[in-house]
């Protein structure tokens, strides 16, 4: 049995996952709108802890915890949600993944199985895959500046979209489209179901594979 104590700090949007953006630069209606959005998100993010117990489940070589329905329902998004916690007194940050059924899950190792999860104000940086990192490194300065300017959550979305396939041709195309879309000013991938379970190692048809015995 795995015990959790969750407190999120992520805002919601019509698309299902949004968080407060980086501090807006002075001037202009867009910047003012961003400041108002940040203030709104700051008011929304102070929430009480979400405590729960859940069973560890193996899926292939992974061990996961699936949040109980009531615990997941208290989160602000059906997509990814950033949380932070402690492992043996040391703080860490992680991101809960959607299971494609309006719920959430998290991958755990032996240390994380003994973890208490606490508030998360900021999203951690994603691990940018090598092919996307190489494409960004050779992209124009405009694209590199945009990548640095978007929120960590937006970077998570780009990385997640690229990683959501095992097909090398599809993956290569997604890296190319990422650079192309950002060159036109796009800050997030469009037409992407943020509430789907997209990790190809543990999902099928956009849903988390049901653990054995379920």
C-alpha cells in the first residue's frame, strides 16, 4: 500500500492543463493579460492537501501508482499536474501523468514508494530528448528565445508530444513540426489530447494499460 499527500499548484484552462506563465514583461495588452492570468492562477493554486492510499501496480518493467478516483478528481486538470514531495527528507518535484480515463498515475521506484508528496508551486523542467534538443540547438535565435520564454509546462507539452510515439518516422516528423510551429510563434502543440495517456511504454489507444489483476 502506498500513501500519498498531494498538493498541486497548477491552474486549469479549457484545454485541461494550464499553469501560471513566467512573469510578464512590461508594456502592451498581451503582457497585461498575462499578468492578470498569473494573479488569477496564484489565487487558485493554494489548496489543501489531497491525502490517499493506493496499491502499487506493475506494468511490464514499470511500477506505478494510480491515484484513487476521489483523489484525482480534486486535481485541477485531467492532463498533467505538477507536484512536489520529499524522499527521506530531501525535496523533489515530479509531474503526474493522465491515464486517459480522467484519472492520474505516477511511476515509482523503491525510494518513491516511501514518499510523502507535498505542495508544488512550480513545474520542474522536462528532460528534453536528444533529437529535439539537437533541433533546437540548430534552430534560429528566434525559436531558441521562444523556447526559453515559454513556461516549463509548455516545454513539457512539446516534449510529451514528441515522445508519444515509437514510430521513428512519426517522431522525426514531430520534431520538424515542433520547430516549424515555433517559428510561426506557436507556444504549445495544438490538437493534442492533454488528458490522454501518451507514454507508449504503459499506454494503449491513449489509455493507461490496466494493471494485471484489475
